[in-house]
C-alpha cells in the first residue's frame, strides 16, 4: 500500500513506518468475521423487525452466551499456543459439582437453598480451585510430560466428568442457594444489564488486556508461533504453557459457578458439547489452530455468530437444525481462509 | 587484532555430543578472542551447528569443558549464554513467524511501561517499535513496515532481522550460523559490513559459511571442523582456498589442531 514507506524523523534518523490503519484492518480476520456477524444481525432485523432487534432478545442472547464466552476466552489462550483443551465442559461440571456439594455440606440438613453469602463465597472459591486444579493437571501433563494436548485433555475430559459424577452418585445437585440465583443468576444492574453478563464482560475485558498488552500475552503468541525460538530467546516455555492451561481451567471453574447460579443445578448432562462450541467460537473468530494468531475480540464475535443464528432462525421460524448446518459451514470456511492466508504468506 | 586478544574469550575443550547413535561432536575444541572474526568451516554434518548450539546453551555437551574469560562455565540454558553477552543467529533462524520484526527483536527482552502498569506486565510497544526501527535502519535492514508478521518477509529480510537481533543484544560474542545463505549480493555485503563493525567494537564474531571467498575476505582466523573434531587452524591472511578445502576434505591435517 502507498503509505508503507520509510521516512526520516526529526532527528534525521531513518525510521520504518507502521502499516496504514486501512491495511491493518483489511488484513485482520477479525474485521471480516465481524462483518459476517453484523450482516446476520441486519438480515434478521429486516426479516423480523418487531421480534429480533429488541432489548429482550439482546438480553436473552447475552445471558445464553455468557457462560460459553468465559470458556471460549480461556480456550483462545490455549489455541494461540497451538494447543487445544477438550476438557473445559467436564471441568465446568466438576467445578459446579464440588462447589454445590461444599455449599450443601455447610448448610443444615444438606440443603443449601437458604444459604447466605459466607457459604456462597466458599462455594465460589471451591469452584475456582476445582477448575484450576484440572487446568494445572492438563498443563503439567502437556508442558512437563510433553504428552500431546489432544490426548491429555481427552483423558481429563472423561476423568473430570467421572469424578464429578462420583461426588453425587451420578445425579445432579439442585439445592443451589436462592440468594446466588437471584443475584448472579437472574439479577440485573445498571438498568437492565444481567449480572451474569457483567461478570462475563469483565472477565473478557481482563483477558483481552492480558493477551494484547502484557508480556504474558506476548509470550503466549511467541510460544504458539515457534516454541523453540521462544525457548532460545529465554522464555520459560514449560512454565508458560502450564500457566495457560491453568488459566483455562480457572476460567472453566468460574464458568461452572456461573452455570450453577443460572440453572440452579449442576446440569451434568448439559455440557457435552461445550468444548466443541468453545473451540468453534475461537476458530471462527480468526484464531489459528496452528498457533501464534488470534484475538479475544474475534472470540467474542465467534461466540455470537452461532447464538445469533440460532435466535434468528427461531424467531423467523426456521428449524433449529439449520443453525447447526450454518455454523458448521462458517467454521469450515473460517479454517479454510486461515490456511489460504498462511500458504500465501509463509514463503519458507 | 587488538592487544587484549591473546587470551581466548570463549574456549571449548574436547566437547562430545551424541544424538542417539550419531556422534555429532567427537572431542571438538574451539576458541575465539575478543576483537576477531573466526570462521568455522567444515563439510555438511561436520558438527558446526552442534558446536554453536553447545556454546550458546541450546544443547548441552555430553563431555568436555567450556571456558569464558578463563573461567569454567556451564551453559545450561540459552539464558545462561545470553547473560554472558553471547548471542546467536541460528541456522534455522529461530524467529517467531507470526510476530512482527519489532516483537522478534525484543523476544524474551520485552520493554515494559514505566511505573505501575509496567509492574503489571504491560508492554511499551511504542518504545519497542521505535527502538527496533532505529536499529534496523542503523544496520541496513530494509523493511516495508515495522508491524507485518516476519513470516511474510522474504528469506533474506528474515535473515537480516535475525542478524540484527544478535548484534543488538550481544556484548561479547556473536555466533552466526550461515547468516548469508539466503541473501542477495547487496544484503550479503551489508551483513559482512555489520560483522566487521561488530568486530571493530571489540566483540568476538564466529562466522559459519560455505562461501570460501567470503570467509577469506572477512575472517581473521579460520578453524576447520571435520567429523566432529577440529582438524586445522589458519590465519586467514596466510591461508589459500586449497588449504581450506584440503582441510575440510581430509587431504590436509595439522598435528596440533585437535
Ligand atoms: N537434533 C539432532 N538429532 C539428531 N541428529 C542430529 C541433530 N542435530 C544434528 N544431528 C546430526 O549431527 C551431525 C552434525 O550436524 P550439524 O552440527 O548440524 O552439522 P553442520 O552444521 O556442520 O552441517 C549430523 O550428522 C546431523 O545429522
Ligand atoms: Mg549447520
């Protein structure tokens, strides 16, 4: 592009310019997938002007995606390192289960419905600790024992679900504190914004900050781009990979607690495809399965594309099954674009 | 050569290194002094890259010793070598293709913002870009823009960035494993000039190259590796092309070289 030239700055030192904003925009995957989302919103708004572009639809859309968003944000870090985490759904269930069980154990007659904030806070800590523990196990096996992430997290996918089921003999726990459900689960703040959504937004914003502006984020990209180069540059690759999986486990723990607050149950059977949904969202958002490329904003868009499709199809009366087909197509197209771009670019 | 150049700055003594059943180094010795360019030459598979990796902490020798400024040192990690002021351009480059040239220059040495935000780990991207663009300009690395992924650059540009990264951070020794292999005539000349400049600042430069005229043009001394062992040493001014080729192929050996 015409603006990409070197210039001489005021001190007479030759400097090299950045690309123009326009070039940077047009070459960003996020930009194109964002246009897809915008297009979907416009199409459904035109097709159902009374039902789709409403506050109610927006609220339910946001609430229904909040938990998945937290999982997908963690998954973004993992996939940028060139890894994968299949265990997030099971870890979510495990975290919810140990949390609910702990809150029951702290309540009279094992019924946590009337538990207060002291019990709820302990429940939160236990959920986070439970998720973090699985994340650490994943990270250790992948980074230290050098077992491929697909295998490790396939293993912990089963193990975490099995462990969660053992805790309550395979059945769900349903005595979730009413106080928790009324606040985090259904409460709203700032004139109608669901608290569940607020939590997800804060987590997403912090994660975006971490990934895009800090050294931790930079090293995450470096490890995914070329782990050996990162190692030779003095980056502690083993430690960093462990931390990334730990972070993803921690977020799955938080998601488990959010899920508990929203559904009022541990919902053992409802998260079998959470892992695939999270991976699909991340990849649709332009994060490369080969590592080294990706963004949190892309993941946010990638989470909303299936959700908007589903809601839109429901409202205009198209069968749900079409949503699955459409999401599948978008996903494959996104990966195809990523591969094309790499082929065009890496002239090694 | 300067007066301080009689003591070796970095010295390897009888290094051995095996990869499974392949003996890459079989008692290789090597030395380089401050303010000199040493060319390390040898046929493919002679063990040059392996020797460089051992001396820059990327690999650990099975036996043998390494001395830096006369003291025995252990190069357990790349960080240990970097702390001694040793930087390396690896033959396989070891850059992060998805990151831009500035990010690659500062890989593992990222600048952080001053104050509280920096302590939180926030990067000073603007300062890194500025410094990078100045260093690249100073070293004659021509890039269209400072924020394209390095994987989209030409092989020559990528190699120039790797060379720049090593000389920007080195304070004592620079290893360059075939730094000119992918370069055109102009870029090659630039790299050779950078090598001379770095040498004149008093640093030691170790150049691996298969280009004999290039070796004779820039090197002060030549050490020859063959089948994992040093087989000959020359002062570049006294050596001929035939000497070098003879030593590499085994036609010529020096008794005292090993
Ligand atoms: N990582 C490795 N694994 C197995 N064998 C290796 C490895 N690195 C080098 N070798 C072997 O060691 C020998 C020396 O290699 P190298 O040091 O790269 O030689 P040179 O750089 O002189 O061409 C070769 O036979 C090579 O195949
Ligand atoms: Mg080599």
